[in-house]
C-alpha cells in the first residue's frame, strides 16, 4: 500500500532536526561512521549470508533509502544537531491495514550521546508516525547489553514488552533483543511534549 505522506519530510525541535540523507552528506557521514566504529559496530545488523560483489556506493545507498521513502515502506532520516550531522534514524517496517505499525532504529555519534538528542529524534519520528502517517504502534528493539539505547526508551516511557530471542543477526550470530513499544493511546499529548515535560521535571 503506497501511503507515503509528503516525502521529503523534515522534523524539527529546537536544535534537533531530522531530514532526508543526501548524496552530498557522503564525506561527513563516512567520517562520522569511521570515527564511531568501535561505538557502533557491536550493535550493527549484518547479513547471515556472505555478501558477494562490490559494496554499494554512498550514492546507491542514498538512492535505495529514497526509494523506500517514496513507496512508503520506510522513512530514512539524517539526524542533525545545531546544523551538524550526528547520526541517522530510520522508521522501517511500516505497515497499514489492521496492524498500522512501524519500528524505529537509530544511531548517533558518541560525542553527542547523553545530550538528549536521540530521545528528541525518536520522539519527533514517533509523533510523525502517529499524527501524520496514522499509525497505531511504534516499536524499538534493543540489545539487552546496549545501555545507552536502553536509556533512550526509558527516558521516553516506552513500554518493555519482553525479550525476542535470536531476533537479529549481528556480527556472525543471532542476537536477542528487548522490544519496547508505544501505541497512540499512550501519548495523547504527543511524545515530544511528554519528553519536554519530563526534562523540565528532571
């Protein structure tokens, strides 16, 4: 079902911005990934089958993401903080019909971790899924050992729905993940508003 709404999309809250990844981001994106290799590699999904042939170029990578956005199956965002590219967030597995659900995955550079950027980005994407796409449920799946990501969903009040055993292939093996979710009824005020309220209270 093709229900992509208004792509390209930009979502902004204060100095955090979600926008489409662009081919001209190549140098900044690759430098960021290289600088954060040790920080990100333990959590990066991998293929259980040997990858044959040349790796896609950054331009091919961006075009593939844009095609997913246009057909409504995913929303691939670059994450900016104060105008600097600091990470990536993808809304994937977008489904309609009786499920109306999606999953959110993300990574940010270690040098900005813990500053509230990732919770803000996840809140922006979640509100877009509920308010614009009309989805009912958003989930985030996290390795039990990934403490920084677990703090993100804790800060936002995602519900822990338990362990998914051998859920995703990472670095040569099938790894367990914990699944966290919100439905639209959980945040009638919007997740960005809830996040701001919790930050003020803290």
